[in-house]
């Protein structure tokens, strides 16, 4: 079964977007001046819609057409503009910024709860100069309390900043956020 089929099945009963990432919403100040944003593997668009509602030209990238449909419907209901792009972010080669619809790169990028190490390595290439990235991934310590996500979807302690080569860390935090043990990185592409 492909990733698209697997995730379409998981979202089969989804009717509303999930909640926006409080990691991102809690750093709204860092989004000042960002005119464009992309949420990579952003699910049903909770965070993307939050960004779009702040008048940021936002693109939601997903492998699940079902998730994109939920987000599109919610955008219409909320009367906000949201771009949606179907793409496989584990494809080789990875899609470029231009292929995802923005040849200039985005001012902000979000990657939450989706681990594909080559994508994080390439994240700088999706950002405009000076652009900011928010990356949030559960760590292996999360397994002490939660059986999921499974081991392939978790970063090692201290690993996340190393994965985002080419970006300059602005802030890095690792620990328990509620009942999840996560690594949270904010990083910028050099100007
Ligand atoms: C755990 S969910 C996280 C969703 C959202 N980022 C969040 O934090 O709520 C993982 C997401 O990755 C998407 N995904 C899985 N494989 C993908 C791929 N190869 N390319 C693009 N998106 C993918 C799934 O459809 C799903 O929405």
C-alpha cells in the first residue's frame, strides 16, 4: 500500500482539520513579516489554516488527497485562501520549491510530526533567504510512554538540529510537551 493510500484510509472519517500546532502558534511573533508559508505533510490543514488566517499566503503539501480535501473545504467555510499541493515528500528526487509551486522559496516552513531525513536536509532549499523553519518531531524517549509513533518516525535525542543542515538554529528544545516527548527546532536560512 502506498503512503497516499495508507493516509487516505486514516483520514477517511476526518471531517474537520486538526488543531494548529501550539509550537507554531506560540511563536507567532517570529512570523511577523512572513508573506508566504508552507506546511509540509501538514495533514488536514490545522496549522496551514491558522497561518492563512493571519493573511499569510499559505501552501499545504500532502500525500493524502483526502487530507487536502478536508483542508480545502474548511478554507472555504472560513473564507480564507489556502493553496493545496499533492506531493510525495519521500520521492527521489525530492520535489523542489518550484515544483511545489513557489520558485522563490517560502518565508516560513512548518514540518510537524513527519520525519523524512532527506527532506529536513533539503529544507533550506524550500526557504527564501532569511526564511524561518519550525520542525517538531517526537523523540525516541516518547516510546517510554506512547507506543506510537513507532521507532522509524522518531528522532534520536539531540539529532534534529544536525538533520537540518544549512539552517542556523534560532531555538532548540527537547522534552515533554504534555504527554509527548518532542524535539522542537526553529531555524533560519541565512540571508
Ligand atoms: C502524523 S501526520 C502529521 C500531520 C500534521 N503535520 C500534524 O502535525 O498534525 C503525518 C502526515 O504526513 C503525511 N505524509 C505521509 N507520508 C507522506 C509523504 N510521503 N509525502 C507527503 N506527506 C506525507 C500524512 O498524510 C500525514 O498527514
